[in-house]
C-alpha cells in the first residue's frame, strides 16, 4: 500500500514513517510549510523542521517532498484566529488546521500522489464499526490528541492512519532511539505553530490593534489598566501588573466585559465566579456526521474543555447547531472560543465551540453572565 506520511520534523511523525516502512508499505514523506514568517531572531523555524524531516527521510531511505500551504493556512485558519480575538474570544487554531489543512488540502495532495492512506504522528486511534469510522482515544492518555481531531469527518477518518496511537510517548522515543533516528531526543513542540517561542502579546499586536481599558473589581472599583482584552484569559494570574494592595493576595481574571472594554479581576483564592455548571456552544461537529440523539433529548456523556483535561461527566442537549451543556461538577474557566469535545468512554463523538457560560455566585448558585 502506498502511503503519504506528514513529516513534521518531530519524533512522532518520524516513528510513524518508520513503522509504516517496517510494515512493508511504500512510504512517501511530505513536509508541510504553513507559515512564512521568521521568528524574533530572523530564523524561519519551519526551515529547521524541514531539515530534520529530510534527515529522517534519508535515514529511512524514503522519497520526500515539501509543499507550501501558507496561503490556504492564512485564508482558512489564521483569518479565523484573528477574527475570534477581535471578538474577545480565545480560539484554538490547531483544531481548525486539522480539518482545513492536514485532512483536507493535504489529504487531496496525498491522493494526487496515489496514496491510499494519509499517515500522521497524532496520538489517537481509529476503528470501523458497521461501516462507520470512529475516532478513539490514544493509549497514552497524557498525549491523547483526539481533542484536536474532533472536527474530522468520515472521509478523513477513512483515509487516516495513526501508527503511534497505541504507544506511549516513552515507547515512541525508545523506538526512534533504537532505530538511530536523528530526532529521537528532539524536544516536543508546544503552543500554536505560527507563534512558536515568541512573546504572544507582541505577536498578536502586529496583526490587531490593542484597545487598553480599565481593570475593575466585580463591584466596579478600578484597580488598574489592561493592555487589550485579547491578551487575557479567564483564570489568568500572571502579567496583570496590579500591585498587591488590599489583602495582599494575587489578582486573577474572572470575566471580560466586552461592551465596556473592562477586564474584571478578583483578589484572593479561587473564586466561584470562575466556575460554571452550565455552558452554551454552537458550530456542532460530529465525527459520525450525525448527532447521537435528537434535539431536545438530554444525552449523558463526558466532555473535555481543554487539551489534557481529564474527562468530565456532563449532559448535553442539542438544538439545531446549538448545544447546552450541564456539568456534573462545576468547571473552571470555561472559555468562549475554545472547544468542548464530547466522548462516550474511549470514543470521541465530536464537539462544539463554547459561546458562553454561567458563573457560580458566592452562594454557589448559578449566576448568568453575558457571553464572554
């Protein structure tokens, strides 16, 4: 079988390519370049990754190519990323990149090369039951990446292979080390690919004008100035620039008041205002390409509100493209723009984009806030 492996220059995709070759498949390595800009030192990090990908392909004696999807990435992912920040939300571009680039534009390219399967180094698994493909959690729960793959559909799942999904990260590195791959000890990449190790606030300010405003307490008392609501996230404690007045304890973000351009902060320990029992979402996506229940019927399942979060029990109620979530236990910092991804045990069902949540008041009762 001919397969195309998406070579990132990292250890996971390198081991995926190695395993496919050991299994006797015809393997072609392809490196995607999705971002053109250089980092603060004037170096394009993609060039370093491309060099590592070439070195691995040469060590494995497989043909390799590089493709440039920077324009597609800008149009399909980055413009959406900026628009969400304009709205005061916190998007997750990696989710959209998987749907729009890796398992869409890149999949089309792989098929033009005659590939039957597109192979990546994602920590996830796939099976097929009664003709329907399912996305399953990885063996290494700490590395599971199904959260980032919930927007895929049946076509993508039918064409995808994740060879490292049944391995732990330690096992992946051991295989790379034993095979003498030059990236066996390479550090995992973190954060959004086009930002890398740069200062996030500085990066974002080059694309969006900042709108400074007041930092206020829950009762409206001004305690400082913020540099722009887009730079802050719910629950954030660092970088607020507020002195330790009052109780002397640290301040943290509890809400963004978009209408008045105010950042609402609170001092002290964790606040009930950061916790929610209910939330709302939209832009529903189902991996089976159909909802698990009709509209209006509460559906018990589990949810993950951020990558690596342990699964949380909840009930979801659908209404067209919208969903209401009710959590068994209050959830901290439910953030608009992020994804709520639904599971039944090991099976990833799909997900939605969070639009808003209800904060708990000091009494523990739900208190409605506007969509953040």
